[in-house]
């Protein structure tokens, strides 16, 4: 049976399932903006994609949505070069604001 979250990115964190919903993405963005989540800034280069960056930084490209949420750029994987990305240093900090 399909639920409304069937095609939504999700992660198990400390026994709780967290989804990449619009509401959670806003929480991540606001936590970055307020300084609750530490980030590194990366300027996107030609031919780079955020899923590849997530794979390099987090060891799993499926966390691309964390970078998108932190950067406030929406759901697109095709982002123009020169875009400033905010890459959270710790997934624990990110998921901590969602619990």
C-alpha cells in the first residue's frame, strides 16, 4: 500500500523515521539561518550536482535533500553553477532539529 510518503526521502534516526517534507525542510533552513546547524559554504561549480556532493560529504548521495533544505533551493538536482550551497557539517544536528 502506498502512503503519501512512499516517494519521499526518509531516514531512520534513533529509532524514529524522519521524512523530507516541506515542513521539515523549513525547519532545517530556519535552524541553519539561526545558527543551530553549522554549515560550510560551497559555490557550485560547472557540472556539479548536489547529490554527488552529498555522496562525498555524507557517504550517501540520497542526503541531497538535506543540502537543498539547508540552502533554501527547493527540490531540483539541476542547480546553476555559482549557486551558494550551505552544507551542514553534521547530520546529527540536522536530524536533531526534526525530532
